[in-house]
């Protein structure tokens, strides 16, 4: 199978479960992510602004761990001259990173960016995090099952079963959760 490369937008890395699923799938070799350095900065800003009740040092530590995990996948998008004007200025770095990293997919929960990417006809398939996870499931169901098992094993403070984790995932990954549960029946 050809190498699957996906550019990740910041909005799929802010929710902890989405981030954990995507980084675990990467860690297990299901795909190769590409993330603009601007997106990581955006993740940190959004975490700090959206979760003021959480410990700032913990949030920054989480971003540091993401930076470490994605060290070789971070791309300084640089000039966005090659990105069509149809892509809104705030998201051009995502498309520029996709080009630089030779991605075939952009993973974003931003409906506008998905629509703009499709309309711009730049050779990138834009998917939500759920659609991307389902895409991985269709291509590699046993490997996605291993991702779920790994996520379950990581939860040691409050242990969960695979079914409990999938129920939690339904909010972020409804199609993937349904596919996983159907595959287990």
C-alpha cells in the first residue's frame, strides 16, 4: 500500500481524544502526519484560551509532548504563495504544509476549509477527523483495533474497556465508533 500522508489542522489536535487517536495511529504506523508549525502554535493558544480552568503548565506540557511526538512531521509552511486564493488566509498554512509534506489528505473539522479545499481543486482530499479515522478503519481494521487497544491500555488512572472508550469516542468519531462496534459484533 502506498504511504498515506495526511496534513492535520489544529482543530483535530485540540480535543484530547482526537489528538490521542491520531497520534497513536501515527505511532503505530497507520499513516504519516504533516503539521504546520503554525498549527501547533494555534493548538497551544486554543488550549490556553478555551480551558482557563486547567493548569497552564499541564496544557503547555501537553503541547510540548505533541511537538516531541511530531518533531519530524512539523513543517514551517513559509510563504503561502502556491496556495490558491480560494483558501481563506487563516488556513493557508495548513494547505501549504500539506503541499510541503506531499500529503494527499487534509484532516480538519473545519467545514469551510474542507469546502474550500474541494472547490480549489488542489489535489487534496479534505476529511473530518471522523471520516479520516473511518478511512483508516476501512483500509486497516486490525490496525485501528490495535489503536483502540493501545488507547485502552494507556488509561491506567481510570481504566476503561474498549467498549467504554468507543462510547466516549462517539462524540468525536461517530462513524468510526459505529464501524468498530459493528466489526466486534
